[in-house]
C-alpha cells in the first residue's frame, strides 16, 4: 500500500524491475500506467510472473527476460526498481548494481529499493534466501552514497505488524524451507524468487476477507507513524545518481 502511494506521485514512463519474482511489483506498475521489462534468474518465477502480467505482455507494454541484469543487459528506463534483491549481492556486486542502474536511468530518473531491515533480526529466512546482510537506515544510505547516489526518501515498512508475526513467520519458513539452507549461496538466491510458504507467501482465497486494503488500513497508518523505527523489517528507499 505504501509503495503504491509513493509510485502514484511519479509520472508513468518506462521501468525495469530486477528480480521480478512472481511479478507482483511489475503488475502494480503496469496498473499505474507504466510499461517496462522484468528480469529474473528463476525460470519458475518467470512463468508465474507471465501469468500475472499476461495482458500487458499481449499489449506490448511489458516483457520478461531470463538472465543476469548485472551483466549489462537491457536498455534505458525512467525507473529502476527492485524488491529484496540488493541484500543478495556481495559488496562488489552491490556497487555494480548502482553503476548499472545509473547507466540505465534516463536523466532525472529514479531508483526504488526495498530491502530487509533491522540487522538484529537476522534469522532463518535470511539463511534460506541467501542474504549477505540486512540493512539499517544508516548502512543503506552509506551503500547508496558510497556508490555516488543521493537518497531522496527512506522509510521503514511493516513495523509493528510484521514484528508481531515474526515468530509465526519463522516457524513456517523453518517447516517448509529449511532444507534450502543446505544449497550453495547462489542457488539459494535463485530459489528465493519462487517461494511457496503457506500463510506467508501463499494464502487461500478466503484470506482476502482479511488481507485487503480496507481491513489493513489501520496497520498501514500505524506503519507510517512508526516509519523511523530501526526495528522495521523492510526499508523503502528512493534515490537518484548524485551526478547530473
């Protein structure tokens, strides 16, 4: 809900999403009038993303690409966006991400990052997903500024609701995905684009009676009131290259 609120402030143009997963964020952008391309390393995730965005694909407004965006693929865009990607990169590739994003962005373009927050909450989900780190407000700002970027807006998301549910979340991840921690780090990163954990990443249709914007609005407003909490489990960041 917060991401949609922020993106509505930006004039729609072209976007590239890195780590498209099952296509939820790309679908949000497409519904807001954007057109673009989504990249992912996980073939199964791309199949799911294709189902979710098939109308835009049919209209020629969107396409999916399989491969490593960091390798220098793709054209120019007004927006570079990624959700739960930067933490999968070591420090060298993290810097490469910012360099590639700067090369891709049109003048005046914007990058949007969503990353896991609160370093003290490192746990089973970070292990099975192949994370290198969780971020604090300060460390994410340093990563961006150290790569020649200027942070325009940064807030914490999901606090306190996700923190209240964290023990249940970790229990579900342990039950359904703990075997993935035995995979190589790169394999865990690829697999993280296609996760199916009941009552965490997948829900029965009946759950829509609760998981909708009307019911969740009080938590959305509480989240905004607590957006500076260092315990936020997700950080949202908008940034631009510092150089003109």
